[in-house]
C-alpha cells in the first residue's frame, strides 16, 4: 500500500511543480488564470496532505 501512496505523492508533487513553473515563467498571467491555478494548487496540496497522513497511518 505504501508504494501506491508514494507513487501518488510523486504524481501530485510533479503536477504542483508544473503549475508553479508555469506561473513563475510567465510574464503575463491574467488574474483569472492565477485564480484557476491557485484553485488547482489548493486541491493538489489537500490531496498531498491526505496522502502524507495516510502514509503515516
């Protein structure tokens, strides 16, 4: 089970990093895009937190 959790953590960490890279590399991100990307990051962080808790239990 831990292996599946580790794979999921790697997946969501990668997705989060891609979002951060997109924001940091773009010079002209609109407010709507920032809001959308922020919402996606919040979801990813929530999932990562849940996976970390599941890993410790």
